[in-house]
C-alpha cells in the first residue's frame, strides 16, 4: 500500500508560509538543495529540476503529487500550468473548474476518498505538497511527515495544519542536520 507523505518546509515556530502565503524567506544553501536534489528530486518543481540539471532524474520516492488550489495558485500566476510535470498532478479545488493543463487533474470531490483510492494503486508513494487547510483535511490519511525545519522564527503565518485539536502520534525515523541550521526529520505515524 502506498503512503501519503507530507513533505514541507517549516519555521521553528511552526509556520509553512508567511500570512500572505509567501515562503521566499527560507534560507536555502547549496548543501540543502543538493540533499533535496539527491534524496527528494521529485519534490522539486520541474523548472528548478531543469535549472539544476536533474530534469531526467528518476522519481525515487513519489510518483504522484496532491495539492490544494492555494498551493497550485502561485505557479498559475507565473504562467506555469504543470509545476510537477515529472509526476501525476492532482489539484483539489471547488472553484478552479476545468484544468488549465491536460497534465493536471483538477478534482472537486472528497480528498480523503480519492487519497484512499490512490493509496490502493500500484506505484511509488504520494507527495502531499500542501497547504495547511488541505493537510488538515487529510490529516488522518498522512502516514509520514518529512519536515524541513529551518532556523527561522516567523512570529505569524500559515501553520503546518489547520485542523481541530486531536493529538496524533508520530515517531521520528530519520534526521539529518545541515551547516546552515536546517534539520530534515522524517516521522512515521504511530498506529
């Protein structure tokens, strides 16, 4: 059975983005980008993969990406209709209507039901790209968290999840630290 993995950047005070949705304040280093390109190449948008010369890199962990419209919207504003062309792309939106690109599937139905269906399919795992509302809807389906924790305190912003209070247990299974203070930790849901 495939896993749903929420792979996301996070400030040390728990925010994935600024209040306006921007996330350009994260301090990227050559070392962290190299790690992402080697270990999580499919999580890099297609344009960045091309810029790094890894556009032909095989998908190591994921073959499908699911995201909410708020996560998809910045690419659309930049004229990018297929941000993860190397993956099967599914955008959940009740307002987008028809997909602007044949490579992107727009779904308006129940995200939990579709993710459960995707998990039963053959293939690599499923990359949950965000955001907080969408992750909150899927919280019970998330099998793994891959948190890139950056040494930044934002003070306010968009949280990791928007969900009702209901503690859920995860176990750390891997961690890697980088010179710029970034720590990437993988957590597996404790069932």
